[in-house]
C-alpha cells in the first residue's frame, strides 16, 4: 500500500509537472493545479494542449489510458491523475471516482479480445 | 547534401513503402538533401539493400505491412526511439486495384482500403505524436489524379485517394496551430509498376492527352514531395499539388 501511495504520488507529480510545462509553453498564467481545477475552464487549456500533455505522459509513464478511456471524460486535473492511476493499476478501477474509467477499460479489453478472436 | 553537422541534428523523414518505385525515389531524394530516412515495406528490394549498405546509420528499413496497425505503430515507435524525432512523414505506401466495382471481391476492396487509407491514417496518427511534442513537422500524402478526376475502373483506388485529400485538409486545420503542415501530392502517370501493367496503347493515349507529352519520372514526383515536406514549402498547408504534366488542366 505504501508503495502504491508512493507510485500514485509520482503519477500525480508527473501529471502536474507536465500540465505546468504545457501551460508555460502556451503563455498561460501559472495557477495552483488543484485536483478539481478544470483543464479547460480554469486552466485555459485547449484540446490540442491536452493531446500534448497526454503524448508527453505516454513517454514518461509508459502508458496511454486513452486507448480505453474516452478522452472526453477528462474534465479536471484529478480526472487525469485518476486515469493514469487506473491505467497503471495503481487505483482500484472500482474505487469511488474511478468506476466509470474502470468500466470503460474493461469494455475496451473485451473489445480487443473479441477482435483477436 | 544541404544539412551538415551533428548527425542528431539531421532532419528525419519517414517514407512508407520505400523499397521501389516512387518510394525509393523519395528515399533517394531525402538522403541526397542530407536527411535521415526511415522506411518500411513487406520486403526489401535489391536497390534498397544497396542504399542500406551505402548509407549506414542515415537509412533504416523495417519489415512491415502497410495494412497492419500493430506493424505501423511498432515502426513509428522504433523510429522515435532511435532518432527521437520525426520531421516529415510521406504516406507513399499504396496498392492499385483495377476493374469494375460490380465484379470486385470484398477481400480485394478491404485490402486496398487497409493499405491506402487505414494504414495511412494510423501511420499519420503514430508519427504526428512526435511532431506535436516538438511543435514542428510536415506530412505529405501521396494522392493521385484519380482522386481529383473520375476514371472508369478505379473506383476503390480513387475513393482512397480522395479520402486522403480530405484528411489532408482537415488535418492541416487541426495541426496548423502546432506548426505542422499537411499537404497532398497527386501524381499523374509516371514510370512505375502500376503503369507498367497498362497496355502500350493505353500508355500512348495517356501521353497524347498530357500537354507535356510524356510520363513523369519518379524523381520528378519526389521533388514536388520534397518541396512540400521541407522548409521550402513553409507557408503551404492543406493543399493538393497535382503533378501530372497538365493532364487534368
């Protein structure tokens, strides 16, 4: 559990650092990246900014949650952290706040298995 | 060679289907301008093996099928892992299919859609990831005059090429704000295996209808592609450049 908390800390740090870097690159004012901060409304990020964040995190965390989870379900900084936590198996997909993502990932796994058959 | 200095600074071009024909001419054109080139095909030709032996680290080839999603993603991943950048992508891999649509087999249609369209879309998706991160790049889709004008007997092939032109325009708008340009080159008839399958009379008829009175060479098409892919075409995006000796004018 301690290791998992440590790993989620790392995931949250990586997500926040990447968001901050992209905001700086876009010339957006730095703000506190609270979990409930909305990526679009609060932080002023556009969809292509989110793509850049996801592509950078794909390199850093070696996973792309959005082959399974719809990117449109991500609204806040916390949603993004949770998506990576679920994708990396660090958060129980049935935990509060992650059920939808867990269900989406399970359905995507089933679809992929069906295509392989 | 125009680009010199540290090998890691040399721009990188990805060319799909670079073992023969226009693909091989594209490989040569980018190499001649000092670029590094990564290409794939189902099998290497003797001519490509000669280039691989001569170019050392500036040219890499990988076995991949243009219709395989996993193969294309693995290829793009291998390129970015090795060279950390992709400056230009040329979606050249393609296959022809002649005949009356009413008589075509479904598996033949699927094969052309997979290689000419689905493969190009998936390879583009994989390569623009690197371009978005760097905030620069260009994509050139090899279309065809058959995507611009109607011709009997090539309905499926034409559909894939017109679809590529549609992708060109939409992606140009999507990626322009990230300094990534997207264009199409629509070649007319040039000396290639596809044209080699035409009868002598059909070839003569094309030449008669072409204001410049001849077929193009692959190198002439490759020059137009290089123009759009490189900084020479730095303010051109979302366009279809027809290179056909005037056939469609």
